[in-house]
C-alpha cells in the first residue's frame, strides 16, 4: 500500500509538472476578450481560439504566460485585422484595454492597419513593442508606472521606461516621432525602416543618446547629408542598417574602426563620395555581413592596404557600382583569399579586370550565391572536375569577357543550381551535355555568346524545372528544340538571333508558355494550328523568318496576347479579323505584304501602345476610328499608300510620343491641332513600354538572425530576367534609322511627315511641343515662312524642313535651340542671312542650307559677295521631286502667252483705228516696210 501511495503521489506530481502552471487570471482573461472584441469590430473573424468556453487564456493563440504566476507575458496579435477592414476608415485602439496585463513584456501588433494608439500605454514591464506595418504617424505615449499613479505626465514621460526593443518599421511617421524615441534611453534595438522619414542627418544625432543601442535600422527613409559623426561613440552596435537613403559625403573610417562589435553593416543605395578603406574593418572580429551595393559609382573603395589582415570570416560580402582599387594593380580584393566561409559574394559593376578568379570558387565550397556580373574579367572558367559546389544555388558572371569553352563536367560540380547566367561573354563551343544534370535549374541564360551546335537533348529532357531558357544571339543551329523535350515548367523561351531551321517545335506544347521569341532565325513553313492551344501566351515574336500565311484560325484563341511581332515574313495579304486585340499593347506587322485599308478590327485595341505597320501596301485614308486607340504612344505607318488628309481624329490621341506617317501620299495641310498631343510632355509613368510579366525571385536571400530580430540580406532585383525583351521601335531621325528601346524609348518623341504631298503653311502651333526631339517635314510642298515659334522647341535634336517651297529668312531665334544637332533647310526658296554661327549653329555645314540661292552668309557665300553678283540671274537647283512643278509652270506660261497674243490680234482686227495706228508705227520703225 505504501508503495502504491508513493506511485500515486509521483503520478499526481508529474501531472502538475506537465501542466506547468495554473489557469490564467480571470481579470486578464476578461481583458483579452475585450481586446478581441476591439480587433473584430465591426465584422472581423480572427482570434477564433479566444473563446468564452475555454477558461485558460494562456493556451490561446499568440499568448504566453509565466509558469509561476500565470500572468500574460507575451501577446502576439500580428496580422489579425483583415485588409478589407480598411474601408471603415482609420482604426484606433484604446490603450486602457491593456492595463490589466501588468506583467506584459512583449506586445506585437504588427500589420493591423492601426492609425493610432489612443491614450498612454501603462506597461511598466514592457521590454518589446512591435508596431510595424501599420499606419502610425507618431510614437504612442509610454511611461513607467510608479506608486504615485496619479502623478502628472511631464514632457519627460518616456524617460525611465524599461522598453528594450521598439519596432516601428513600415509606418508613416512624422519627424516629430523621432523626438519621442530619443528619450527612451533603455532601448537596445530600434527599427524605423520604411517610415517615410525625411530629414537632415543632423536630426539623427539625437539617436546617439541611446548609449545601450545594439541594433539600429533606419533603412529606406529619406535621410540626407553625411552620416552623423556621433555614431562612432555607439560602441555597443552590432547591427547598423542605413541603406536606401540619400546619405552623402564620406563613410568615416573611424566609424568602422571604433565600432568593433559590428556583425552586420549595410550602406547600400546611398550617394557616398570620397574614399573608404576596408582596412578599418581589420579588428571587427565578429563581422559576418557587409553590404555596399548601388552607390552610383561615386565612392572609391580600397581593399589593398599592404599591412592589414582581416580578423573576421565573412559570410556575406557585396560591393557594386563603386570605384574599386583605383590606384592598385590588384583589382579583385585579395583579402578574399583568406575567406573560407562565404555564403553570398557579389562584386558587380566595379570595373574589375584580370583573369576570372577561379580560386574564389575553390576556396569557398559553401557558397550559395556568386555574382561577378558587369566587370571586365577575362580568361576561362577553369573548374576542376573534382570540385564539389553542391551548395551553390546561383551563379552569375554575365557581362564580362570570359572566353573559351565551358568545362564538359560543369553540370556535375554544380548539380543544385537554380539560377545560371553566363550571358554577354565570349564563350564558344557546344553547350555541355552535363547541364542535363542540373535538375533544379529554374533559369538558364547563355545569351550573347558564340555557342554552336544544337541544344543538348539531356538539357531539354531532364531540366523539367526550367522556367526561363534564354539562348538568344548565339550561333546555334538545328531544330528549335530536340525531340523528347520535356520542359513542362517552361514559361519564357528566347531562341532569337540564331540559325535554327525547320518549323516551330511542338515540344513547347507541354509548357505553360507565356513568352516565345524565335525571331531572326531561318524557320519556315506555316504557323501550326496547335499554337492557339498555348492559352497563357502573352508575347509572341516570330519576326524575320520565312513563315508564310495565312494565320491559322486557332490564332484567334490567344486571348492573353500583349505583344505580337510577325514582321518580315510572308503572312499577308490580310490578318484574320478575329485576332483578339482587346488586351494587346504592342503590335508589329512590318514588311508583311499587307494590302487594303487599315484593318478595322484594330479599332477594338484600346490598350494598344505601339502600332507598327511600316512598309506594307495599305491604302485609303487613315480612318477616323484611329481615335479609339486612346492609349497609343507610337504610330508607325511609314512606307504605305495612304492618301487624303491627315485626319483631325489623330489629335485625340493625347498620349502620342512618336508619329511616323512618312513616305505615303498624304495631302493638304498639316493639322494645327497636333500641338495638343503629348510628344513627351504627358507626365505619364515611365512604364508605358514595360512588357514585364513576372516578378518572382529565383533564390532566397541570406538570412541573418540578430539578437532581437531577423534580417534578410539584400537581394538585387531580378525582374529584368523575366522580361521578354525591351520594347523596340525604329524611327528615322538625324537622317539615320535608329533603334529605340527600353528607357531610351520612354524618352524619345518625334514627328515624321516627310515624303508626302502636304501643302500650305507650317502651323506655328507646332512650336508649342517643347518636349519634341525630332521633327521631319521634308520632301513636301509646304509654303510660307519658317515659324518663329520653332524657337520654343527646346528639346529638339533633329529638325528637317528641306525640299519644300519655304520662303523668307531663317528665324535668328533658332540659335537658342541648344540641343539641336541636325538641321536642314536645303532646297527651298529661303532668303537673307544664315543664322549666326553660335551655339549649335556653329556646327552646321553648307549641306544644311544648299539649294537656296537667295541665302548668304557662313557657311555659304558671304553676303557682300552675294550683293555684287545680284545682277546675275540665279540658277535654281532642283531635284527630281521638283520636275513636275517646273513642267507645269512652263506649260502654264506658254498657254498664257498664246492666249494674250490671240487677244491682241483679235482686238486690232475689230478696231480699225488702232489697226491704222499700228500700221503707221511699224512703217516708221522699219523704213523698208512697204506701204
């Protein structure tokens, strides 16, 4: 019995120990239910585990209690409020709801769309307060409760608080909020990243009072000026993140030298200048992460001090867009030879040269991400066959001058790669078959090299995770994809600018393809009917091949097409009217032998940004429904047979940037309402030509776990990897056919109405187009003078008015066009002096003015010499375009002469008196004339 009682006692003790504590206090349970009601108002549905029937609130979601006292010590209520509840307006929490939680040490209210905390937060034991991802504009009032609870709050109410961690990240704080924060001297970690704070760095000096601070995150605000010098005194700092502000000046070496406890440093995305020596980090033995990316190439970074040796072993080192080792012979940082624990290494766009550092890969077998893109590294990739880099997830050495062939075993030593980018180098030879071993490969970019041969079968068969395959601009040949291709995850396929033959491979049918670019190859045949089964296809580029028409009927099933380029094939004479253009933004049908009127089905393309129908045989008038394309920015109709006048409906296309109607048969006057179009002055967002369709990242960033928080090491934007290509537009300017793409296209604006039969005066209102960069009205029959208002074309770079019938002087005000680099008024009837040879006009030669016999002055004959020769009849030069007009003039003159002569004869015949007078006059002048 005694033994049984002892066992029973032990069993009861185990139950009590297992329970660990008594149920939570009733007053705290009631308080939590009131808090729940406040969070649910008016119709929220969160915190379902907080129920009236469950008496122990310590077991509820997000709550932790002290095992001894059963009091609530941690309250995590992040992401409780639904986004939809924002429609009810600003949301405020009454802080008195938290008063019963006397032992609360951590309060997490992240991501609840709070606009304020009403009242003073009386939490005397609170050590951590997390209010990130709300809409707060100020710091809630905090003070330490004392026995004299009725004491009046003073301006120093925040002093004496025990708060150690304050997270206010991603809010809308005003600068006044910093004043309150500076008084919480107990803080050990402060996160005010992405809070919209804009202030001089001097305003931050108050944070230096927080002498216990170990972690400081001021990332992504608007702080400007030099880094506060007092930061050098914050010797307890282990984390300093000052990225993505507007800090300028030098990074003081004393800052890095004094802060010997630093483990995590981020200075990326600022405008630092001067020089920085990494030798100042020599004694930071705890340093793990150092980021200095995207500094606008203003900062010189020196890594080659002769006497320093690092005491640290970095895990992350990134340096980009800096001037690296300006005065040293060794460009690649040599201290990296002593680093063996690197997980992430990025040295991009630093101008490094020399041989490719194969030793970096051999010394750091734990590398997960390796980037050396945008440098001048040469030599070959020499990776030993016994090297094991199975931790490597991302390898990017694009945009260098690496040459030679890839090691045939590259797929065996990098079996777990997710992202591989070797583009824009001088690599040659065949694509290694071993790449078929990269079963996890998500992105493969080998474009802009000299690879030959066919696409390896193992690559197309085994790499089933491939989402993006980019082999553009090589010398590849054979079929588009080999037989047995199994690229089931493929969404982006770029095979353009190679030598592929045959038809479009049916191997792409097994994918969820969104982008297909096979332009500039030698593909042939008709487009297959099954192409309409690729239901998610957004961008299809088939230009410059030998495809022949007609388009298959299934083409009308492509309801997601945003870009279609069928240029330079033989797909005419018509495009099926059932093609879905309602979501289309870019359409290129150049050189496709199209005939007839402008296809009326295009009137449904209200989202169209670029319409390119150059060099076809389209005829008739430009239709009035063109105004329905209200999003249009680029209209290219050059080299067709359009006739009639330029429709006034064009003036309704307010977003227009480039208009090319050249080389047609358009007649009558130029509409003055063209002044109402934007041509670069519409203030629209610069993403109008953005064809980007996916923003997902390929590799997770490096995670740094600090004492109080978690930081993700910065990861550069990979969006450009997923664009099909930059939108491209050809436009004639400066007498050259230029290709404009991407950012340059966004900046370009121009009008080309040349090679038509336009008549009348040039509308002076065109001078209001202050952002216009190119204007070509040449080879027409325009009359009148050059408008003086053209001096307002302050952005114009090319102005061509040649081969018209313009008269009068060249306005001297045109010399104020400082951006003008190409100017032609040749072969008109202009007179007077040429403009003064100042500013840009000092660069224009005789060809700019030739064919105007009444013009004088440099670079033509001087006006003094011209006056002496004024008695000589000028010889008018003319071109083939002038011959019809000259012939018409001669016939008109001859007809008028004959009519006048016959009229005089008839007059004399009918009037006998004048007949007698004329006879007598002739006899006097010619005595031998018989009477």
